[in-house]
């Protein structure tokens, strides 16, 4: 099957353009990459993947670009619509590492991207494709960060953007970003999954170019998270991590990281047995992927009612599940859900190491703590946790998780007195 870890080389179809094509993960049908607007397979409706005739090894990444574009050899273009995304920190967290009890723990903080989430890595590629295709209007459904990134990259590319958000369920920082970067913001009286249903129909009718992670090109940019983590571990520990723990919403990142690793295996740059175990974390109130992994199911059951403080992963119908489930299974990983309280506790733990993240991001650390406590993660593992978005994205959640301001009088004696209380 095409989504396994194998060193087999693909046959290059006639539709390939400069060694790049689109391929259906279900039926194998191939399509030219930039001739038509297409998000899913014409034949069977399956998800599409970008495929390459030539895949790079680590040596090939010493290119001229920076951040995401240092990995141009693993991407469909040499350059995108860029605001210098990628090259995010891989923080050491010695206290947390000790406390959770693993051999090594590093935090890949994607909140340090231009708009404060990993979505930028996908948009630099996706908006470039939109320009290649010559489409006019860009659109996405979003729990917030996709809209912030699309608004910024769309305006950078000089294009019109439309974002559909679940009313009342998007963190303040994210709406502010979409607003200032000039997107038209449509607040939908429904949840994220309803927004995505609508935007898919709009895209199907040719009203807009869809930039949700259903768009296979976005996942290409997001592969670079995995490449950066591997290079970081190779530099510091001389080995790739045993496990990568990440929050799961639509499972785009899970799919993208798995694809990055499959391509390295195919290029002969990584052994299949060394591929990090992809470990997904969801909130208890929105955990359809966890349910599917636990039940050994081939398909994810859509959850109609989802709820969690981690609004970025408040998703009941993860569209990339057919790509992500094999990723978790083939790498020997797992999926786990955590409570909102555990998420907030992990948010405080990270803050205690100087790392400010939004609630969804902290789910990775909360999940690792739980899996370690349950003995599913061993004490000799080297682990990378992905934190997907910045603290300032959701200032209300941060304020609620942190300490309250204390009123004091406007004189030194009064302040000293208060401090001694
Ligand atoms: C989009 C997003 C997620 C979910 O990522 P998927 O790739 O859809 O699984 C998690 N955390 C944050 C902060 C996000 O913005
Ligand atoms: Zn198909």
C-alpha cells in the first residue's frame, strides 16, 4: 500500500510536471499538479498526495533558502509566498524532562512562526500554488490559526481572502489577526466541521480556492516541521527522536510528518525502523482519532458534538484521518486524549520553563505525561513534543490559567506592605 514505510521507488506517470504529480491515496489515480484546481480524486473522492520523482536526503537541504525554503528540494517550488516561516526553536526543558521522566525532552515551538502557529508553513506553499493556478479568492474554515495565517499570506500575495469561523469559539488573538490582515470574516452559527462543509462546497462550485489541510500542498510545507526536528536531534544527540508527540485536530500535521519520514525512507536517508513513533493527542471532548486508534478502526467516526478549552483542536471530523491513521500505526505510535485540566496544567508547566503556548499546544505535553505515567512511553526514550501555537493567540485562556493581578496603592510603602501580607 502506498502509505507504508518502504524504500520502493515510484513509477513516474506521464502527467508529472517537472517530476511532480498528484496521486490519490485510495485508488492510485494520478493527476498533473498545476493544470486544474483539484483537492480530492476525480475518480473516487480520495485524498490526494503530492509525489516526486526525486526525493532529497539530508545533504540536499544545505540550499540557499531559509526556514521552510531551506527544504525546497522536498517541496514543489524553489520559493513561495514567504514571510520567513519555519526555523523555529527546539527548546530544552530540563525540569520538565526530569519531572516527566524521559531520557530527553525537547519542545518544538511552532508558536514562533510569523503569525504564531505552524499554519504558516503550509500557507507559504499553498498560497504559492494558488498564484500558479491563477485563482482569485482564497478561503478556509478555521478554528482560528488557519484564518490568521491565510489572511497574512493572502495579503502578502496580494489576494482576496475569506475565512469561515465557528461563532463564539475562536480565541481573541486569532480573530484580531485575520481582521487586521484584511480577511473577510464570516462567523458561522455552527462548529468547525460545519464551516468546513460549507467552504468545501464553495470551493467545489469554483467560488474560492480552498486552503484547509485537505489541500495537499499545505501539508508539503508542514513536512518541514518533521525535517527540522530530525536535523535538530541529529545535531544534538546524533540520533533521531524515538517519538514525536503532537496535538491532533484535522490530523494534517500527523499526516505531513509521516509523509516527510516516508520520503526520507524512500530516499535512503532514514531506516524504516528508526522513524519516530508518531503519537497524537486530542482533548477528551474531541477525540475521534483516539477512538479509532483504540478500536483498531479503519475509519474515524465523526463526532457531532465536540467541546474543549483547546479550541484549536475542537474538531469532530478530522479530514486527514486516512493519511494520519497509517502514520500512527506504521510508526508504532499511539493516540491518547487528555482532560482540559490536564491541558491547562501542561500549559503552566511549559510557562514555568519560559515557553508560552496556547491550550491546544499544551495537549502534547499533557499527553506525554499521561503516556509516561501509564508506562506506554519508556524512561529511556528521546521525545520531541510539538507546541503548535503561541500563548498570545488565546490571551483569555492564558489569563485564566495564570495568577490574578493584585491591586495595590500608588506608593512604595503601600506596595511593601502588600508584599509582606
Ligand atoms: C491547526 C492547529 C492544530 C491542529 O493541527 P492538525 O494538523 O489539524 O491536526 C493544533 N494546534 C494548533 C494551535 C493549531 O492551530
Ligand atoms: Zn482515487
